[in-house]
C-alpha cells in the first residue's frame, strides 16, 4: 500500500469572497472597494476563514490552528516547511522527514488511533485523498467527536502541488511562507530545465517495486509528468493512466535507455536487476544505466519535489550535470 499512496496532494481552496470577485472580473465588472478589501484579507489568510477540502466539505477556522495532526508524510513536509514545528502535535507512523517529525506523537499508519488523535485535541487534522479507501471511517469518527478534518487532494502535477502548499498556508495563517516555498520550487525547476535544453531525449523505464510484481508509472502519474519535464520518454506511458503491473517481457521489448528504481526496500537491487532473465539485452543494462532515486523526494507532493525532479534529471542525463 505504501508505495502507491505515496505518489501524492492538492485540494482547490474555495473562498466565497474570492470566488465572487473572480466572477465580477469575468463579466468585466469592477469590484467595489469593499470587495477589494475583502479579497485582500483572503490573500493575507486572515481569520475567520472558510476552506473547502477535496471532498467538497466546507470548514471554518476562527483562528490559525495551534494544534495540528497530519495523517500523511507529504502533508507533514509541507507543514514543517511552513514553520509549524510547534503547532504539529501528531503525525503518521510513516513520517520520517524532517527529523523533527520523528519526534512527534505517532497516530498510526493506515489504521489510525482515533482515541489518541482526539486526546491530542487538534484544532485541525490534515488527511489526504489518496488514503480515503482506508481512512474514511477514521475521518467520520473524528468528525463525530467534533474534530475538524481537512482532506487534501491528491496532486497529479507540480501546479497542483503549488496550489496545495498555498492552501495549507492559508489554512494555517502561513500564506507568505507558502508563497516563498513555491517561488523557490519554481526557481529550482527552471534551473533543471535550463540545464537540459538541447539534450537528446532518452527512453526511460521507472519501476516502483521488485519482482514478482513489478509496478511502473503510466501516463497519468506524477512520475510521467516529471519525465516529460526533463524531455525523457516514459516507455510505459502507452498502456495505463496510473501505476500498473508490468511483465518482464514487456520491459525487455520496450528496451529503455535508462532504468530508474524508485524504491529502496530491496538490498542490492541495482545488481539484482541486470540478472533478471533476458535483461542483458536491454540498452540500460548494457550501458550500466540503472539508477536508484530517493522514493520520498521524487514522489511526495511537497517542498522537496523540485529536488526530486533534479535527482531524476541527473539519473537520466548525468552528462548534463557535470
């Protein structure tokens, strides 16, 4: 389960006053000074504020939350990036970054400790749309106990990730910090893209699990977008929109120039892959172009994602970063 819901965050923040202002702009009506003032307040993340999560549920916050629980690593990385170390009182069992996250109270992985979360008295709990298949019941129990739960959408692109970061910035009174994070991420992405101008595109195969069931990234995945951003061809993008299982024979037939290993739970995987039957005919194996990348940096929809893009770019085009 872990390696699939990791690929993953972005709920559209619906603020009624801002929406009203946008509607006027669309009809070429000039907003009144009062409306402009209200829009300015929304941009500054003033409180009280109403936010709408990925499920369409409206949540009103009277003040910036002083106690926060995060149920997924990507949310946690964003919240720490916003400078909310003191406000975060609980995180999931899977949270390992930053180091401060490992010192917070753990509230469960996919099976959450409802009693513990309630005992922490959070002003808000940040859940995630990618985990709704196993967390819906927990969310309902928390809400029945009066706990506010905001479900963050499962971002599928950098732009959606940027929106997610700004949403959490608004919800926590850290909008300016959120904008700085997004600005820095965009600068890093631009730097990577500049270094790759004029590169000869390579064919890439990405796998997120080892045999006997090898999974790869289809065209609708975040990983596929990252490959497109670095001018690489995802050889598995022609079959499925999501992550899906693929046979070894299919990998051999696709003959990728580079194999990217996006997991770290198998010891010596880089020496194991070339020994798979028939893999000695693959260009990536012949040219020793099998590279392992950090599964967290390259998949969590948060502040480190731009660094993950650079890591993948270096894996595919090491010559461009010499």
